[in-house]
C-alpha cells in the first residue's frame, strides 16, 4: 500500500492555523467504497484507511515509513497566501465597488 505524507492545509471554515503544524501519514484507499444494499451506508474492507498518524516533522514521518517498509509519497506543503486587509479599506475613496449597507 502507498502512504501519503503531507502537511494539512488550513481549514477554510476557521481563521486560525490550528492543526496545520504537524505532518500526517495516511494510506491511500486500497479499494473503492461501495454502498451496502440493506442500509445504504458506504462500506469498505480496507482497514488501513482509518489510520492517520501525526508527526512533528517530515523527517520523522519519512523515517517511520522507511523503518516499517511502507511505500510512501511526500506531497509538497500547501502554499500560504496572506491577504492583508484593513477595515479602513471598506471606506476608501478609490474603492472598486461602492459601499452600501
């Protein structure tokens, strides 16, 4: 099985960066999910899909995967785009859209 090592992106629903400092090792799905005919739930026989390990650094995650013989792929870190805003910009003279209530 192939494992992915990555640093999770910031949650779009929150303004903070909690949970984005650790590196995560998780396994690729071995098989597709299917629908249970009786209940309609999605089921899978892949138990490794439930495993999600956190590490303090990328090197620790890579060392763990190599020590346990796990094939892995390191994904690049998500790009952080800072948007600098000021409340006064809402009332600027050269504003592109008119200010309304």
